[in-house]
C-alpha cells in the first residue's frame, strides 16, 4: 500500500509539471485503492478497471482511473493520411514498479513513401513505426520523448516493460544520446507515463512531445535596411552558412535563385502543402533581385520541419541535428512553443559549437507566457517593430526579449511570388541576415562577440535601458560592426 501511494504521488506530480497551467489536474484524496491500482496499471486491478461505478473507470469524472487522466487534454491530433494503418492491439503495460509486460506492442505497417520532389535530403537514421502527424495544442497527447542509454535492444525492452510503442529512434548529435519517440497506445496520460519511465535508469531525459508554432502575424519597399543601418549596396553574407528551420520552400522563386545550398526534410511522410513562411524567411535573410535580403551571397541550409504552421519536438530536434552537421554559423528558428529540456540541451550544445542561435520572441500578445526556444539563455530572442520603430502590438513581452528589428508589413518572397508579411518570425530573419554581414566581414567573430556587440550598440527604445518590450533596443548593424574584438 505505501509503495503504491508513493507511485501515485510521483505520477500526479509529473502530470502537474508537464501540463500547461490552463489544463486541469486532479489530486483527489478520496481516490479508492482500486482507482490507485488502475492509475498505476497493477495486474491485480487491470481486469476490473472501468467496471466500477457503472464502467466509468472507477468513479468520478476527472479521476485518474485506467481510462481517465491525471491531466485533462483536448483531442489534438489531426491525421494527415486519409487511410492510416490500423493500430495494433495495445500491449498489457507493466506495473509502475518496473515489472515486464506479458506482450510487447506489435510493429504496425511502415509509413507511406514520401512524395517525389527536388533534391531534398530525407530524414534518415530513424526506425519509424508510425509517421509524424499534424498537431495543435500544447503537446502530443499520446507520445513522450526519451533519451535512452543503450542500444536498440534496450529501447525495445523499455517499450515492452512499459507498454509503449517505438514510433521512432535515432542517435542525436546535439543530445549525445539515442532519442526515442514512444507512443502510448492505451490512453495513459503523458504525465503518468513520464513518472513511470523515471523509475528506469536507462532513461536519461523524459519530456512531452511539445508542439511549436510558426510566428507569422496577419497580413512598401523593405524599410529594414535603413532602420538597422545596413547599406543595401554594401550588404553581404557571402559564403556565410545559415540554417533555417521552417516550412517547405518554393525554391523556384527568383528571389531564392542560387541561395539554397542544401535542403533537409525532417518530416518526409507529410506532404508539403504550404511553402510561404519558409520562402519569406529565406528571402529576407539572403534573397536576390528583385527582393534582396539582408545578406546576399549567404548560403542557406533549409530544414523543412513544419506543415500547417505546426511541428513537434522530435521533428525540430532532427532538423537541429542536421543543421549542426552542416557547419553552419547561424541557425534561424522563427517558431515558438513551450519550454522543453531536450530543446534547451540541444540549443546549449549548438551554442557550445560556436553557432549563433536566433529565434522569434512570439506573436501571442503582452500577457503570453515566454516563447521558446527564444527564452533560452543560449538563444537571441527577437521582437518586431514597424516603420516608425513602434512595437508590434501582438509581440510577446518579457525579460528574455533581447533585440528588436523590423518585422511589420515588409515585402518578402512567398510561395505565390511575393507578399506583405508581419511577425517576429520575419524580424528574426532580419537579425540573422544582419549577423551574417558581421560574420562575413570578420569570420573569426564568435557567438559571444555577436551577442555582446548587438546588446551594447542597440538603439534604445521604450523605457531607458533594457526592457521587457524592446530588449536592448533596435538592432544597429553599423554600430555593431565597429565593436572591437
């Protein structure tokens, strides 16, 4: 009885830590022993879970019975495939004390072949049991991401012991471990599964598969050059290697002619529908006539990791690993999502490699929570200003905001030719292009130097000194260029 109570406490505590504050939680002291057993999936209770109280999983709505959840989550998944493979029967999960399940999950059919396309490097090194899906909300409700110490055999043993599916696994360069995307086939809440996995010493880090969103606000000559004091006639990022993690792109757009050095598809089983956002970001960084970017001549290494404006943590981590392997100097991340330890670790390790990380601060309003990856210490968080150097009203606020740059109503290339774009996504692209100019003129400059130069030379906006709205102020490329090594 004492052991089960400890396990229940750990499961509920983990559920509380992974859920967003807006999700309801349960900590009901009136839970019966049968409800506790159902939550922990003990063999003794397994046969009767769901029968008590008229088949309502042991009692009241919202309690943590076998079919209920310690955390309430909406239905978040929208399957992109019209005829998905049938799910295998769920295995009987192990007890939370770490015992083995009687049967491991069956392997479902392989995912459909990716559509034909241009010279894009497919995502490799994966043992896929189920393709990625388009999602919305805080995190995927039936998946967890885990770094595992051990080989593929250890991964399968963990899956069998805890009644999970191995949906993908690969060796992550930036995490320094095997990253596994486990599926939860039996409806257990993510927080409960994370708590159960914490008891297994082979699991190193355990996180929800958080969902991230591209940062484009609603929707003229590009006024950015003048506002960030960058002479368009002298602007150059020649041979500076920049990775962009975004949507697919229209590489036939004249503004991207000769700009794209290589492409990588981190979600090859998901058809490309939208190409606008990624095309605009690449164009603002390094586009050529008629829509010249901030750093013409830069070499863009483009990783497609978004569709329908959404992506998940495992897809983004695959894109980051690929980017780090391309010897890039800058990684542009024009997306926002919740805090995630795996992403934090990957960003810190990328920064340790000397890569400058630039991210959108977010378009979710002044009262929105911090946007990640921008809010990580290793990342330069960019907010958006307009042609009058006024803050974009939809911009996130907070002490993590580092620098301001033009991002409101700018002309940029898009999948349809060109468009007027607004958002911190595009302000981040302006900053990435400006940094490419700084690294082009002096390739030996470090990521630390870049951060210091931007901070000490920014044009003060808003309240004096660094503030939650504008960060250090408006980017001043000319002044940053003059900062001594």
